[in-house]
């Protein structure tokens, strides 16, 4: 197939902060773009997006409406609510089939598919996730009042989190199981931070519609809490990048080079799916930057 016969110059898979920002940049360069989005951004459990200049406190739904509004003025950008289901390459052109049965072709592909969080299998965890069970003090620390629990996989990790939370004036309870033998420096930090160490495994969360009230420990004790920080395990939201042959790093992120190119020529990635930094603002910047490199790549291939 003649490369110029592709329907689109770029197909963006994923229309969250990263994908929509990439679509904006490419739309402003008059590139023909299709953005496919399956409608499940990782922050959909939260009521508001924080630490985001110009849109501080916007709800994830309103953010999505804002993306559509921002892109609506660019006639070369098409947004479609649909999941990319498969990806094949032939004669320099990518063909993407979607869950709804449609198929589209493009010269370049940009994965902005994000991450999905695997929560500890504790009753109540899912209902509280993004509301009172949290993972990022920079996104959701400021609003917090009262007592916060910390339950990550290691004492060092929990203490690092406690150090970050310390300036917020919260009471902090650190859950460990079994009781750890603290090193001298860990014990000093526990004292300095005023952290209460509690031995116990979380068995369930008591909550009202996601508002945490207390945690129940495996031995039957309860601890009143307003918030809980956990170390969530994030995995690729979509298996399509791996099925397309993109290499992952040892942290399960899509491996990219300085130009946002993946290990597969013609496929780029941006946002959470390839970044250790998990902020809306970082994902937006990543989308803008990846789109600029895709534009340059298309300019180069036109010239040769
Ligand atoms: C609970 C929670 C709360 C957060 N709160 C904040 C906050 O307050 N402030 C902040 O700065 N950051 C916050 N973050 C982080 C922030 O939400 C992410 O960094 C940001 O959403 C990443 O943007 P993204 O576009 O890379 O991925 P996402 O926003 O996750 O978007 C990825 C999109 O790709 C789509 N997709 C996946 N696979 C396919 C496919 N095969 N076909 C089509 N579409 C597909 C998904 O449906 C989704 O819409 C939070 C994260 C979580 C988990």
C-alpha cells in the first residue's frame, strides 16, 4: 500500500491527559489525527484533579469535556470513543482494528494508554480508592485533615511517605506486619515524625460511600482513620503495546528513547504508560513533546 494512502497521519490510542495534549499539538500542526479512547482514565475514581494550574480542582469528567472543547476547533483531529483492539503493520502503514469492529490506518501510532492500579485485595479498598485511599501526597495531601494510615510493602517506603506527609500536620499511623526491628536511623525518624507504629495486617476498611472511617485489622482490632496511603502496583492499562512488540522497562513501563520512540519503529508513547512521574501536568507535557517529535519524524520521512 502507498504510505500516502493511510487515512490518518497519526492514530493516538488513549485520550486522557497525554493523548488529548498530543492531539492538540498535532491538530495545531494540521496533521490528520484519530484519537481513540476507551473512556477509563486511571483517576476516574477521584472527585477532583489537584496540583493542576489553570484547572485546579476540576473533576475528571469535566476535564474530559474540556479536552473535547479544546480539540473541537481543529478540523484535522477526530475523536472517537472506541478501544483499539489490534495493531498490524504492512507496507509502512499501521492498521488498527477497534472493539466496535471498525478499522483505521495511519503512518504513526502514539500509545497514551496509561496505567491501571492493582489494589490490595482488602474489602472496602476499591470503594475508597481515589477518595480516601490514596497514592500521591502531592495530588491529594493538602485537603487532608485528621489521621492518616500508611501501609506500604516496606518500612523504609512507609517512612519515606511519612516524611513527605509530615508538613501537612496530620497524625500518622504506620501499619506493619510483623513488628519490624527498626534500625537506629529508622527509630530516630519514627520519633522525629511522631509516627505511631501499629503491628497488624489490614483485613477490611469501614467506610461510608468511600469516606474512610476505620480499618479493621486481622486480629480484630480497629483503628480510626480518615485516610490511608497504600503503595499501589500499577500495570499497563492496555496489553496492546506489548502485543505490538514494544519493550517494557523493569518497572513495566513502555521503554522510550529521548524522542518518545518505543522499541518498535513508527510507534511512540507518552504519559503514564512510559513515565515514572505520575501527574496530570506531566502527562500533558509528555503528550505535547511526543507529538512534536512525531511531527518532526513525519517531516523527515517526507523529505526522503
Ligand atoms: C486515583 C488517582 C487520582 C489521581 N489524582 C491526581 C491529581 O489529583 N493530580 C494529578 O496531577 N495527578 C493525579 N493522578 C495521576 C494522573 O491522573 C495521571 O498521571 C494521568 O491521568 C495520566 O494521564 P494519561 O493520559 O497518561 O493516562 P490516563 O489518564 O489513564 O488515560 C489513558 C486513557 O487511555 C485509554 N485507553 C487505554 N487502553 C486503550 C485502548 N486499547 N484503546 C483506546 N483507549 C485506551 C483509557 O481508557 C484512558 O482514557 C491520579 C491518579 C490516580 C490513579
